[in-house]
C-alpha cells in the first residue's frame, strides 16, 4: 500500500478507495452489525451533545447572472465567530429535483447536516438555484411547461454558483472555500472547480453524476421536453426506493422522516401545492443536459483538469448514480493532489435522510477535518 494513502472513517459496511492522484489503492472493511445500530443511535447523541451550542443563521438573496432572478442563500456558523479560513468555509449545492434548503438543513431527529458541520466550527452555506426552493421562479414557471424550452442548465447553474461563491469570498475576505455537491450538484461544483481552481479549496462529490451506461433514473417522459416537470410525493418515494432490497425498505427511513421532508420540500412550491394531488415543480435544464451530454458520453466538465483534493462518497444502493458511475469518475480524476472514494453500506442516493446518514456525515467530516497528507 502506498505510504500516502488516505483512509476514510469506516463503520457499518464501507468500501474505501483512497490515493494520491494516479496511484492505486483499496481497502474493504466490514464491521459487526452492532456498528450499524450504533450509527442509528448517533443522531440523538450528537443533537444532545450540541444542545448548548449556539448556531447563528443568516439568510440573503444574491442576484443571479440571469437577469431578474435572485438566488436564496442560507448561512450557519458558531455564534460569536465571524472569521473563518478557506478550510473552514463550505457551500452546499443541491441536485436535479429538490432544493438545498430542505435537504441539507432539515432537522431530522433534531439535527441537520448543516448544523452538524457548523457545530464542528465551520462557516456553512447552501443555495437554492433559480426555480428551486426559496429562490426566484423564472417567468416560464407561470406558463404551461410545453410553452417554453428547458431552463436552468448546468452552465447556468455553474454561473449561479459562481455568483454565490463571489459573495461569500467578498463577505468573509477569503480567496477560496470548500464546495460540496449532491447528484447533479456534483457536476455544478466540479464544473466550477475546474474553471476556477484558485477559488476552490477542496471538493466533496456526494452521489456523483458521470457518464450513463444505460437509461437515466429520472426523465420527463416521452414527447417534447418542456421548461419544467412536476413530481408527486408518491413518485418521489418510489424513486427513493429504487434499488433497495425488499427486506431493507421498512427500516431504511426512520418513522416520520419522509413525511417531514416531503411536507417541507413541497411547501416551497406554493403553485404546485395547490394542485391535486400536490406536486413539486423542478426545472428541466438538467434533463436536457443529461440527454445531450451525459447519455451521449460527453461530460460537462473534464475530470483530468480537476486540480483540487476531492472526496467521492455514496451509498451502495444508489440507483440514480450507481457505484460503477462514481468508480469510473474516480479513475478519470488523474491530477487532483489527492482523492478518496468511499461507499457506505445500507444507503441510497438519498442517504443524507436515512438511518445511516451519520456515517455519511462522519466520512465527509473526517475528510474536511484531516490535514493534507505530507
């Protein structure tokens, strides 16, 4: 094994690949089943330990490069601390369908991922892209979807992320920060990182999107691709369960968590909420990009040009961006100073809101807290 191999925190069933760019190395680790039960109990323990910690929250709207649109941004950090270095500043980028504000800052069992990272002394941000969550809805969303072409493409999203990063850098007086993307958000985050490596300190790719070897897990259906699509709660749950063994489905999501997430998420779209049944509308720019780039074998960013430290992490039952996709991306990243891939057992594409989410939190936190290898 190479002396510079970096090992992730491992618990339950975790598969780790970690190496400097261009170097091989792997370790397969299985822990007793008791480790999984300890992870299930970890969330309330962490929430209790952090009960006395005061977290400051700030909300702001950042102008989008797209005229007339505003990007919602939320910030959390330890109260009383206003100075943070690049290694203690992080921004979340969401995926294709659901906003960041109801994913990364959803207090399940009293604790959100944003709170967890802030409690470790970080200055944490999230953004909802235009058309999502609390950000502006473009005028196309006031019309039937077929009346307009898809909007909020990956290129537009990268520019929106850039506007938010510029605001954070200016506000905090820092040159760079850490960026974490989920699903489609990984292409946005990595696209920005390859174009502006001087502004990105480290990169976390959770459930990374790469070239498809088969049909994508989400699509707008047959016919012309319109400006946006509508997703029902039933469809959201069905997609969540794709690829999960039947015997594991009942225990995957703790009682009440799906309902809490769905209530909060669908409420961000007042127009969709009035439909029967209620729906969440999401821009179709990402689906247009899937067809013209990712299914065509033409990534929107060049993995060989990624020049910052990177962590790839995902659940073993990820049906939307399957493990072979992430592993192909890991091999394609050849110029990062160091890279790490971790697969977490007993989790899906939406591991962030499942019973083993604390394993995800800890793997990412270990990567963020660890000093660079010598």
